[in-house]
C-alpha cells in the first residue's frame, strides 16, 4: 500500500521540477512511511511513498522494465500476481523482483491498455511509456484505491490524495458551490466531482490515457453486469459455490510479507471472514474491535469476543468517548478530504490506531451488503414498489395521505415514504442515504438561503442518478438499487473512509468481499437468493451457516454503531451550536440560519436528525481544513 503522484508536461521540452514531486510526496508520507522514490524523464515525473507489504527487500518504486523505457508507480495489491507472473515468464518476460508491481509493467508490455483486465485486486497506478510518449492512469474496478487528477492546458497532475495536489500553486483551490447541494442530497459526492471545481476523481473501472499531442481520453474497462446464469441453480448449490469462491479470494487476500489482522464487529460478514481467514493462516489471526463510553449504548464487543474466542484469535479492543469523537472531527475531515456523512469513520480511526502497533494489513467486511442485498432499506423499498403498483392511479392520493398522517404523528419515515410513493424508483432512490427532497425540511420549507436557493441547479442530483440508472434499464428494482449503491455509495462513501482513515494510520485495508469475481457471482444470482420478504443476504447466510453460530447469523445489522445521535443531542449540543451558528460560519452562506436552529432543536428533542446535523458539521469542518487552513493539523 502506498501513495503515488506525478506530473506530465505537454511540452516535451519542459522538464518536471523534482521539488514539485517532493512537495506532493511529503503530503503523502502517512501512506508510505517505509520509503520513497522519484523518476524524472523527458517532461514527466513520478513520485512514490512506500508501505512495505510484499517483497520487502526489492519492491521499491518507481519501478521499470529491463531497458528502463517503461516506468510505474503503483498503489494497491494484485492478488493473482503469482499466476500472472508465471504466465509472463512462459512468454519470455524477465523479472528482477518478486513484487506484484513488476507484474503490471510486463502485463502492459504484453497487452497494452488491456493489461487492467487481467488484474484481480485493488489498485491505482500510473505508467509512463517513453517509446510511445504515453501516460496511463488506472483505477481498480470497484474504487477501493483513490486517484485524483488536475488537467490544465499545460500539464496533467495526479495523486492518491487531493491534499498532495493542493500543495502546488498551479492547482487552483476553487470551491464548486454546486457540490454543496450534491453533498447535502447524497451525503457524499458521487461520480468524478470533488468539492474543488478543477480537481476530479478517476472513476472506478476506468483508465485515463494521455498520448503526446492529444487530449486526455478516459475509457471504461469494467462495469457490473446483471446477467442471469443460463443453468438452473438452487440456493444450496449457490451457497456451496460461494463458499469455494470465498475460500479462494480470502486465501489471496491473506498473502503478505507483513502481519495481517481483521476488523471484527461481531456481525455476520466480519465473523465469516474470520472463519475463512483462520483456516488460511498457520498462526493466530489478530482481531480488533471497538466500543463506546456511555449508558444504553449498543456494544458490539461481547459478540466480537465470543467470535474471537471461537476461532482462537489474539483479540484487541479500543474504546471511544464523546470527547474523543468530537476532538478528532477536524482531523477526520483532513484525512477524508471530501465531506462525507460517515460517523463510523471516527470509530475506524481509533480501531486502526490500536491495530497499527500489531499489524500492517487489515481485512474488513465491506461489500457484502451491496453485493448480496444486506441493508434493510432494500426490503423496505421493495415493499414500497409493490404498494405503488397496487395503488395504480391512486398513487398520488395514497402518498399524500401517508405524508399527512406521518406529519400528524411526527413519524418522519411514514411522511418520507408518502413523498416517495408516487415516484418511480429511479426518481427517488439516490443510494441508501440520498434524498431528492433534502433541500426541504419536514414541512416542505426550503433549507437554503434565498441566494443559494436561486443559484443551485435542482437538476444536478437527478442528472447524476439518471446516468447510472441508464445502465440498468430493464432490471428489477433490487438490482437497480444494488447497482446504484455499488457505483456511488460504495466507492464515494464507504471506500473513501476505508482507504483514507486506515492509510492515515499507515495501514493497508483489504476487502475480500469486493473481489470483482465475488461481485460478478452475486450479480448473476436470482433476486430471491439475495432478498426475499424481510430476509436479506440469503445466499451469504446459507454459505456461512456451518461456520457461524445462530446468534450471529440472526443478529440485527449493527456494524460499529457510533452513538452520535445521543451525543449530538446532549453532550455535544453546545459545541455544535457554537460551531454552526457562529456569524462567520461557512454553512450560513448556504443554509438559512433559522432552519439550522430549528434542525438543532428538533434533534435535541427527537434524536432523529443526527445525519443532517452531522452533515452540517462535516461541511463546516471541511471548509475550515481546506479553504481556511493551507496546512494539516
């Protein structure tokens, strides 16, 4: 796991200043504290910070082929590199190391731009091909590893993190005001946009190619396709096939020349990962979990301890207090670089901090819910779709009635579902946390200031959603939701948190359930193998049935449940008010002050608006870190 950066000047006679690379690499030190390297060529420069995981002695980067005509900087892990290396040796390629990085170079020599199609893993890399005067940027299929870039008329700059680009005076620090509404509607930033007008993400499953004297071109090399299997399959046989696939992918994810541990919540996915990992390891696996101070708080630690004892792990625990939660928030936004309403990211920081003293690699269970339909909202939305179909021409009337009754009873969920009932799924499902009505309060009043209400593009969020739904026309409601979450919420929320928070503690996080072979297997399954009635992740439960006790298989989904709803309503309310209602507050340029006050009061009374309150905190602290402060804390 590493940090990469680089620059290509379009004028081939203009060399890259090495100082620029060192400035960016300094900002990426946490991603690679074990070493650094620079390559300078004709009008191109590549920089690399290394966290040594595989081939500790000879895997230094930037790395080249035999004649030093092709150079690479690479962040990630290729899990099938040994098989690929053998194939390439048979074809006559000569290797000087045993690293997965060198395999990519020779794959590029053999297959050109199609090299990415052969890779199984998580990656973001840049290749400079001197003979063809070509720069290739690539990002893995799912978006596990980040890659940002800035393109001007004179050059293209790229880096693993935004803050590395912002160290350079040539990269403008211009706020994209439209992104404020996008964040508020989605609670993360979907797609290629960032909060900066001129800095973009390379999308998952895409490559960016710059050939000399030609404009950059972006190609998509992979997408998630829901193609049903041609042969008949039962739930039992699907579970057996999935079990074999998981054994294979977890075995590959355990490959490392450094200690490997596992994040253990006590829930089904992480517990099952541990059961497989324990079988693949010849020594005790280290497991890590977290709890929270306070009364009446859901505590995952007893369940995690039970599973840890069952599989004989070396088990470690951390605890987070309300004070620690609040004090870490500014640093959280500095690490995330994008406003994301993800309070569990704080928990991930403290558990990663604990793990840092014991391991260099962590396995985590992200992806099972998006692949196999694990979130409760999937079954809720399917019920809503059936109700919508039953209502026929009376959809609007029934929806209005639900909304009115919900308001009378103070039932926000009923009122919200009433708003959604007359709409097609594609018009209202903006990921499991998105909301096309976010700019209005419970009574339909605009949350934004009059200036911003007139300025923001009300169609922007809809256009983003339409681009993704256009790829799943003809699919059922469940597959549409799974696709949308896999292309937005997963890479632009969960995986941003997973990568940047663990890398902030110089750890590599691996996510076996996001192996693209697992995703493609899940996409081809019948819908009822994923969700049926109120039962979710049916095939996963069947696959894990023999490995896990019933009390784990049947537990309600919890994850690492940060009690921030209670904290924001009580202990942290004065500090939240001070931050958000300060006359110099950034958010008050965009959100009506009275509406913010009303939101804070309503949450103190009802404790149901924590995501909205936290989103405002996130936005304010992001602005402080990136628009007011030029340097990290």
